């Protein structure tokens, strides 16, 4: 079960797989000095950002991209337009998109074909600047869908001993990350986990995750990108965390 008093570096705007619409598209976020740092911006994410008031008191946004599947960038264009036009000061870019250079250029090309203009967002490669709010970021190539560039990220706090790993969509865990997990380097590993297990699965199955992670280390593993049949309570009983416990709650409106 979840540790009493356990805190997560990330809150989730959604933690579902592409087809688990009730949980929303998977994406973690944090706040730092009026900046919103978030991973991806899937098809349903922009609407949820507004509905859950995630953008209140935010002056700057950084979106770290893992890959270009629609459930990870599907409403990023809407978010760019909103930040440029509706957030003060109007008609000034306030949203920075970050990724390794080649993925960044692929995403930029896609978004410009949707009508996003050069000056409406800030495009910054990780090779140029590895900062993500208070974290320093290292990218790991992620094995996901064939012929699609995908990344996972290790985030290390620059001022205090706080580290986490965010898998994005990935059907494996890189060996250097497994080594660091065994050394208790991470406060949390956010791992794409599918209950389904079948040949060709592009997500890490729960059964494989169980084989990889001994019981004593599972308290620091948070399962995310959950499919419709994911057995949340059973997974918690096995010692893992589940992103539904760290998902944003709707704010009551007066």
C-alpha cells in the first residue's frame, strides 16, 4: 500500500492510456516560482488544465516532450495559442517546448503545419539548456513504438537531494536507471505500466515490472499511463504506487 505521508514530486493532470478517457491523457506537472513544468500535452490535457485551474498564478510554462503520439501532444497547439493570446502579457511567447533536438524539430514541424507561428512559443533543445524548473534533466532514448523517436527523463534537483525518473511511454527501463533504482537514487520512478501483456506490446507490462522490481524497492515506483483494466488496488497491495493517488482534483467553483 502507499506509504503514509508519502509525497510525489509530480502531480498528474491525467494518468490514463490513450483509450482510458476517464483518467485523462497521461502527464505529470510541478510548480516552481510561477512556472508550470509539465510532461507532454495530450489531446484532452488543455481542457483539463483549464477545468482544474492548473494555470492560476502561472506566468511561464515549460512542456517537456516525450514523443509525438496524439495522446501526448494532441492539444499542445491549443495550449500555445492560449498562452500567447490569453495569458498576460498578451501576444508574447510564454510557453517553452523542450526536448532533444531532433524530437523538438519534428514536433515544431507538426505544430507549424497546424498553424502555430514561430514567435508564439519558445523552442529550446535539451542540448542547449538542460534546466527544467529546478531540475537538471538527462534524456534517455525510450523503446516504444517502432519508427518513432521517444525519450525518458532523469530529473535531478539542482539545490537539494531530490531526484526522479519519468519514463514517458516505454516498454523497458534502461539499465543505468535500474542500477540507480537499486542504489535508491530516485525518490520516485514514474513508469508507464500496462496490465495487458501480449507480444509486441509497446508499453511495459505489470508482470514484467514485477519481475524487474523487488518488493523492497516498489514503494518508489509509481505506475502511470494506466489502461482500462488496470487493477489499481491489487497493484498497491503488491507495494507499488499508482498515479491516481497523485492526480489533480477538481476545484469547486463559487
